[in-house]
């Protein structure tokens, strides 16, 4: 485990364990929402019952239980005793809908952006021109690597395209961060059980996300 991620996990775990015995409504299905869904099932065996996402998204499979926020209004699904996990900014419209449906903040609905980042969940615009040090701007995502960027004030999550190099790499791939969400299921399927002295190497390590994930999985010797 990576020690600095303990606080991040605790902030998520303290809320998620309240969901035992309740249905869960996940409000928002961008990266944060998908991460929360994965984390809850991977670490706590909690399955999200309903997902709310405004607008049409062709990349979401039809079998996913996607609803509009009218889920709270017409009693066509039993969500009265559900807990709501908010994975989008809590603007006045979102707050109004939840309160009108009878949900109470920090008791029956939880704003994960604030739980993880406090009031600092929006990254301010940066004048940094260098893509290699330029940090993400806009709304932060709830995920391991963005937490590290928040804690260490560095660039983990901004993608670096092949065109950003002085000599572009013909047919080269962009450098995008890999995270535990992508790496852990692969290691699980390989039945990896790291022991003292075990090592693992990532060929073409990009931004190093896989190496952080390897450390978090329990490997002590890593390279890339």
C-alpha cells in the first residue's frame, strides 16, 4: 500500500460503509462516478443500484441502470431509503432536487468531491505553458492519481501527446496515466500475491501511473 493514499481511502471508506443495508444511487457518471462505482465494489463488495446521468452518452452500455434525476420524483423505483453518492459539483439545482426528495446532506446524501478535496475541488487556471509541468484545470476527479496531484501539487493526470515532444514520435501513443482501477483487475487475474523481494517492471511506463499502482498493490521492487 502507498501510505499517502491511506487518507484518501479513509475518506471514501468512512462514507461507503454507511451504505450497508441501503440501496445506493450514484448521481453523476463521469470519471469520478465510474471510479466510485469500481472502488465500492472492489473494496467493499457494494454494488450501485441506480446511476443518474443527465444527457445521452453513447459510450455507456444499454444494460447499465442509467436514469435521469426524475428518478427522485415519480416513485417508479424504490429510492426513498437509498443513500445518494454525489459525484458531480453540488450546484443549487442539484441541492434543491435532493432536498425536495427528502435527502439530507452528510446523512442520506454525500458530496464526494467535498469529502475528498474540501472546497478545493476546482483547479484554478494555470499560466504554465510547459505541458510536462502543467497541471489539470477545472473540476477535479475523485481518483487515486488526482489525489496525489492535489497533495503534492504536481502534474500526474494531464495527458502528454506525441506532438508535444520536440521531435514528434511517428505513430507514437500519448502518455496517459494508468491507475489502480485499470491495473488491479489485471494483477488479480494473474493471481499476483507479492511477497518480500518480488519485483515487477513496466516496459514503456509513460507517466509512471502503473508503477505507483504496483507499489499500492504490494510490490516492493518496481521499475519502468
